[in-house]
C-alpha cells in the first residue's frame, strides 16, 4: 500500500519538498493509517539523495466532548502516539453542543465548522502549507450517494478532489478493506468510535446497509463507482470552464454591481441553467433562480430576491432584482444611515467616495444659477435647519424643480430609468420639517428654488 500511496501522492503533486503538513488525527483507523503512511513516506523520501518530497509533519486533534470518557480516551491515545513518534501535536477542545444550538446547526455540521475553522487558524499561525485529511474511496462513494439523495447536480456528485486549495486527501485511492489490511499488517493501533456503527445517521446507513448491497450485486462495485465519480469530476471541470465562458457573454459589471441583460441569449434551451449558474455564485438557490427566470421571461419588474445571508445585517448580503428584461445583483443596504447638517457646517463626508461642501452667501446682481446636477442652490429663507441626509424610503414625495404638483420619489426614479441598485444608493436631503429639498446629484425641489425675492443662498456642492 505504501507504493500505491507514493504513486498517488506524486501523480497528484500532493506533497512537495519542504511542505509543512498538518494531519487531522482523530485516532480512528483511517487517520492512524494515514499518519503511518506519511511517516514512512517522509522517512523514505528524506533519505533519498536530492529528494523532492521531504516534508515536515504535525498532528491536530479535535476533542468535541460528544462521547463522554471516550472523547478524552481518544485525546490521550493520539497524544501518546505523537510523543512516541516525536511529532508535534495540537489539541483543541470544543463545546460542540452549545455551538450547534447557538448557530441552529446539526451536531455534525457544528463539528465540521469548528474543526475546519481551527485547521485554517492553525495553518495561518504556524505556516502549514497543507492540511491532510484521511478521506478514502469509500467515503467518496458515501458522499456521492448522500448528495444524490439530497438532489444534487454534477457539482455535488463529482466527489472530493485529491487536493482542494491547501487540503489534501492522500488516501482517496484506497478503500476501507485496504486500510484495515494495512493496519493489521503493520500492527497499527487505533480507537473505535462506537457512533460509527449507529445507523441513525444517514452516512452510517449508507455505509452499513446500502454499499454492501452493491458489493453483492457486482464484483468490484466500489472501484466502478469511484471510477464513475472520477469521470464526473473531470466532466465537471470541463463544464465549469465552458460555463464561465458562457457567463462572460451575458454578465456586465457596473461599478460595484453586476447584471445580465441579454434576454435573447437566455431564451434558448440552456438559458434557465445558465442563469442558475450565474446567480448561484452569489448565494442564490435553484428555486430562486427559476423564479427569477420566469419573472424575466414574463417581463415582470421590481421582483426582489435575498441571498442566503439576506436576512442578516452583513456586508455579504446580496439582492437580486428583476428589472424589466434584466437582473441585477448588488449588496443589500440594511442600515438607516442619516446625517444631520447644522447651518455652520462646511463639509460632510457621507460615503467613501463623496463629500458635500456647503456655503452661504448673499444674492447680488452678478449672481447666476449653476446648471449642474452636482450643485444645488436654495433660497435660504425657505429651509428649516438642521438638515438631514438619508436614503429614500417608500412613500417619499417631493416636487421636482419645474413641476406644479408633487410626485412619488419611486415614480421620479422610474422616469429617470433608475435600476433597483441606483434607488438603493441614492441620497435624499430633507429639512427639519421633513420637506425633501434635493435628490442628491439629480434634482432639487421646486418649493425651495431661487426666485427674484431670494436674498440669501444656501449652496451644496457634491464632490467625488
């Protein structure tokens, strides 16, 4: 098995000269066999002249405190193994049940999040180049069947790769029988996790009840399934590259938001899948994608979708908005940012890229109106201070310059052809009485315009 291990590692370039490898060591048979193989491999390559594969090994063990005394037994076992082999080991204790409750997660998902987060932390602090995981071929089949039962596309069925970023899986070439045989041949000790035999978990049901049926149906069934998974992985790589090429034909970027507007391109038979591939990159699911596609094809406008983080106050929250024959994706704004302006204010920074400068002066015979939407000039006597700058709200009304009646801001935005993204980003200036004075950068209110009787002018200059 060591020879097969070496061939698999070198074929997939999993270990390079000078690598600092952190092995996730649970104490179970899989991780203990991988530990032995890595030790032998490192010893073998380090003794080879001009070796290109010499590596430095450390262990990491998670104590999730889920199995009472057994959890502490596992920790003691791996600690003694590390000491015997003079290999550094890192131990971390987790209150997994509390974390699961606080984050509304299953115990399995909570443990997964905790351990992977810790592995990445260890990697960054100690400059590990690789984190080795003991997944093998049977794990690959189990994951494939789980994802198939959950209703997954090719991305979920393609299985695990030998290397994904800095995570490596050097045992994927093997199966459970090979691992057990190697452990017995080399007198490798391990600890048993009794929960692995409980069929209340989906993975264990598949492991103990479903996969053995495939073994009865066909000789070498596991090898055949893993071959199929490898084929799906290769096909997925090709599919992903073709999808990215297609997406580049329909995606447009405007400052910090993205949109698709090639509705004719999306009308063909692959359009629905292509739209899903685009929106899934931003955290939207297949059901949402189908609804977006239907709205787009039916010419519906103003339909809004939140991504998976959409109900949380986070910079990662995104909105997808269907606007006529296009879909826009942009960061959601949950804040109620507003700014008070006193009469003696001279400058206000209200975004990362924009400032407002204020000035007050008397109107004289030489005065001329500035016809620039980035400059607003008001009759000072018609304004109640302090002023407020805020984002627009549903139901806002104002009287645009030159109009006799008031108008909903939403209608004003539609007249200007604003997208949902632009509506989210626009700022409104109102006075102490709630009168909207200016849609900043676009139009002032007719109610505060300068007239022949104006004596003092209040001026705002928008600078980027």
